[in-house]
C-alpha cells in the first residue's frame, strides 16, 4: 500500500493544465495472482511478448474502474479480487473489487489520507444499479454528471438508459483488437450509440438540463397517450349506445324528472283519497286519541311504580331504625348500674375510691353525657308514627296503580277494536286501487333506474370533457417543452467551439506522427452526425491500411483527452492504448512511425503530467526506443514471468 507520506506528491496537480476530472491509476494488485503493478503520472509503458498477459491487464484495469469483462483467460480464475489505488479528482482512494460479474458484488472504496488524525471516508457499494452503485460513485468523484439518455436516438422521448462509468471508459481504454479497426467501438451498434451520447455530453451538445427536459417531455407524451387510449375506449362505449350526444341525455333527464314528479304526486293523491271513505277519518282520529291516552296512562304507571319503590325503601329504613332504638333502650336499662371490680385489660382489682366522685374510677376521665331513656322512647314513638304514615301512603299508591293498569288494559282493547274497524273500512278501497298503486310504483321504479343510467352517462361525458381540458393543458406544456429544447439546440456555440478545437488538435497530432500522404492536403473534420473524424476527405473506415488507422486512432484519442483538459470538458483523464506497434515492422518507415508515436505520447505525458495518465501496452520494443524511455517502463513481462504468477506444485510461486 502507498505510504501516506507519499500522498502529497501523488495528489500534486498540474498548474498549467488542471483537470477536475483526473483519473490516475497509482497501482493495481491482482489478489491471488501474485502481481502488483505501480504506475506513475504521465506516460507508462507495459511491454512483453505475446501471450504474457498484456491484454489481460488492460481488461483487469477496465474491471477495476468499471465493469469486469467476461470471457477472460482461464488463468484469471486464480485472481480472487482486484485491489487498486487511484486518484479521483483531488482525492486518493483504495478500491477492493471482487473478480465477479454479478451485479450485487460489493465493491469497497476507502479514501486514503496523509495523516492518521484526519477522517477518511469509506463506502460499500453495489457493482451495478440505478442508485448508490460503484458506477455512480466513480462519476460523482470525477465530477461527471449521471445522465439518462434515450435508448433510440430516433425517439428522444422514448425509453431511457443511463450513461455509466463503463461508457465513459470507452473513451479511455482502447484494446489491441480495436486500435487498428475501430474508433471507441464505433462498429458495434450498442457501443456506438453510447459513444455518440458520451461525445454529446462531453462536448456540450447534451447536458443534464436537456436530459431533464427530455424526461419531462416523455412523461407528458405518455400521459397524453394514456388520455387518448382512455378517450378511445369511452368513445367506443358511447357509440354503442343511443345516448352519445350530451344534449339528448340532458333533454331526456329533464323529461324523466318531470315524469317522476307526476308519478309521486299521483301516488300521494291516491293515498290521500283513502281518507275520503265514509267513517275512515273518524275511526282514524279515535284510534289516534286512544293510543295517545294509552301512552299517557303508561307514563303515569311508570311514575307511580317509581314512587312505590321509593316508599318501600323508606319503610324498610324506618323499620331498621326502630329496631336499633329498641336495642338501645333495653341496653340502657340493664347496664346502667354495672360496676367493674377488676380491670378488663389486666385483671387487677379496681376500687371506686381511687378517683374523685366526678371522675370515672376506671379510666380516670370525665364521663360523657349519654342519651336518656326518655329521649330514646320519644324517638321510638316518632319512628313508629312515620312507619304507619308511610304504610298508608304506600297502600294508596298501590291502589292507584291497580286502577291505572286496568284503565290501560281497557284502552289497549279499545285501540285494537278501532284498528280492526279501520282496516275493514279501508280494505275495500285498497283492493279496488291495488292495480293502480302497483302500476304507479313500477313506473316510478323504472323512471328512477333510467334516471340513474342517464346520470352515469352524463358523468362519463363530464369526465371526457375534463380529460379534454387536461389534454389541452398537456399539449400546451408539450409545445412549450419542445420549444425550449429546440431553442437550446440552436444555441450550441460552445459545443461547436469545442469540436473545432478537437479538429485542430487532432490535425496537430497527425502532423507530429508524420502520417503518409493521402493524395491531398491533410485536413481533419469531425462529422456532426456520427462524430467520427474525416481525414483528408476520407472516413476512418476508408483509410488504406491498418497501420494508418492505428496512427489516426492514437491522434484521435489523444486529442479528445487534451482538449477535454484544456476546455474543462467532463472526460476522465486516463488513456490506455494496447498494441501500439502491432501493425509496424522493425525496419525503416514503420519503425520511424513507432518512434513518432512514443515521442508524441511522452511529450503529451510530460505536458499534462498529473492531469492525464497514459498507459501504453506494446510488444517487445526496439532497443533504441526502450533505452530512450526506460524510466517510463512500469512492467516488463516475459514468457518466464507472465502477468499472473500461477502457484507451483510445491506451493511456491511459478508459471506453467
């Protein structure tokens, strides 16, 4: 692990070309593969024979920073995890990532600090996911916006897909099988779509605000589509009814309301006409009077029953009081002259002479005055008198209750007889008008049902009207959003300026690489539709040789990164190039081109040191080139010392 004392040097920035999106690989360790590689700012060279693991290391770097690639060589199975130290913007981080392609694999990231006293941050992140994933962590640390873009460019408001860290790494890591054939994977449909989105985001053709506007526009169009589908269903439903027109429904509702009113009046008048039968009115009045009188008698019975209960309770209380008085009179007569000869507590003798005459010789206290026998007898006589009076009142109340109960029974009989007579009087009328009443009831029921049905139709039409108003509001909102997006796309002066700078920088690098003459003046133009370079009037796919494509690819990738740093464009400051001299020979013209490539990479690496890190993977270099750039060689692989050091049979480290 890096010594904390070395962190200030590692985090040193480039004052001439500062980069807020700096991505620098300090080291990568293959846990289980017995290999740790350290890198430096600027240019780093990894060289070795074929099949020694150079391309594998390129893929593992991609796995450490983005998504672990599939179909890795079998020996990678010995690698349990990747542990790396990286600089993101102006902070150093240690990252531990299991070598697995599962989306829930945890990735651990801990900030490295130069002092034991300073607090560091640590995260445990999901490998992939919409939120709180390793990809969003990397983009946040690099100051690159996390943006969702349309899956299909032809449908700007269609389904959205995120631009992930792996998509940005497409501009940072160029493998050997692509360096001489493709520009950031432009020949692969899915990668080409993401390549173009990254270009537009980086150069200012597409940003977070326009992404949010597109997402809002998509939401509005989805709601409009839902309203259209709902309106179509409701319209088909109404078309199958004879009441699709609002005016027709309103007119029928008014007519049915009037008809229902006439039916109600007819039923009420028919019921009232029953009163016109001779004798019915008198019987009804007498029945109501009898029932009213019966109710009054029942209320009086209830009150008298309450009084009888209270009097009975009073009589029992007086009898109990009389019994207590009797016991008091008897006790006073028999115990008044009782003297104590011994103490009732301890049994000692007690003499009357032990206390004065006015004191109690037993307790030596003043005797309390007691009620006299005459007073008790007087109270007894008063209580007995009250008991007698209460009994008389109770007898009167019971007699009155009996009379009221008899009167109530008589009134119940009278009311029953009157009700029977009234029923007999009205039965003939009801039987004569039963069919008429039944017809009116049925007609009123049908009218009410029809009224509810028409009201439901009217509510559906009201909902359609409200949906129409909502649709008008949504259409107005859509037009406003389309206008904002259109006006934003018309003011892309900064984006054009950025692309013009890219064209100039790429042309500069092509001159430095001394590419062969193409039959006309050397020019560079970026196609504004595909964002691919056109060199001397030829597209990349039209270039004549793989060696020429390699040179154009290197100049193109390098120009992207240096322009991004100069103009503060969001592009990670890391460029990994694999197989630089794979299409070059070892004599004459081709070797000169290889020297030009390394000279350009070294120059840019020194100029943009601590802002852009370049890692060049190549086969065994010529002695002249190797001696010139020996201090920049980060790893030298051979057939005897391959990237992954496999465990030997005896348990030591070795290779197959």
